């Protein structure tokens, strides 16, 4: 069973990027497995910043390669996580 916050994250990613994030592994590669391009990843970064309050430095973006990476950043700005 997936954590409620992770389910919410997947739903937001799916909505924002028009991908079926729910059916893929957390280790899914954003580019290779989900077919995201650099603009899609930028949208994901904006989503993370907006929803979590985390401000991502430009050089840190290269480390967001999987759904798990993106979720770790998203959840790092959530109270109680």
C-alpha cells in the first residue's frame, strides 16, 4: 500500500505532466521511462517548489532523475516529514 502523501504526489505529477505516474515504479527514470523532456522536468520542479515550498537551486536539478528523487525533494518541504 502506498503512503497517502506519495499517492497525492503521484496524482499531482500525473495531472501536471499528463503521465500515468501511478502505475510506474518509484525508481522510474523521468526521461527514459516516463518520456519527460527538459520542459516537463522544469514543470515538475515548479510543482515541487509550489506544493512544498522547497526552493531548488539550478545545479541541484541534475539530481532529479527518478520519481523517488522528485518525491524526496517534494516531501522534504512538508511539515512532519
